C-alpha cells in the first residue's frame, strides 16, 4: 500500500482520514501517543476527553475524540485481519490537510476551514523480555568467575 508514512505489511492494520480538527492539536496528541500500545493509547485518549489528562496544558477534547474514533476503526481492521489486539503498538502521524474554504457567507467570505490528515498504523509490538541476562557485561562474568574460584579455593583449604 502507498500513501502511509511507514511501509505497510500484511501483519499490520491501518486507518487514515482527513478530519476537521486542528493540525496543531492533532500533532501534539500524535507525539504523545506514538509508540504506545493500543489499549494504553485508548485509555489515554478517553482520559483526555474526560479532561483528566492534558497535553501541553491543554485538553484538545475535539481532536482527541476524532483520533479515538479513528483508532477504534484501526482496531476493527486488526480484528478483521485476525491480529492479536493485545500486542499491537501504535504508529500515528498527523499532517496538514487540504485547503477547504467555506461557501459564500456575509462576513466569513472565503474562510479556510481546519483539516488534518491523520494516519494510524497498528503493528505487532516487540515481545518484552522480562528475564535479565545473567552476564550483562564481560566484567560481570569475570567477577562471577573470580567469586567461584575463591569459593573453590576456600573449600579446598578447609576440606
């Protein structure tokens, strides 16, 4: 597929739209939720709509509502592709949309309306490895070998 900021593969779900929202607000929200997991981003946007969380000390409720609707659409696309929605990471981009002018009105003749392109891509998240490596560095491995050698030496002396 073409037209997205990232190359689209079969194991990705995507959605894009031209929304009538502020480009500045959409970009601020996009920066904040980019890279989050799907459920985490949905919770953040819902809190933003309820005015419990802000971005740059502003709530941007209208933009958050439209982005949340688009995110739900991308989630439905992922379900249709039979992807695991619990393990999806979010890539989101917002760009200035086309210039749309209002029709002729008395005072607001030729006023430009807000429009923003919003692109959402859901890709499989990398599996987090919770197990720490035993030997993170060579120094740690050397220290561990010295300890075992010292313990062996003490065991021979006592035994």
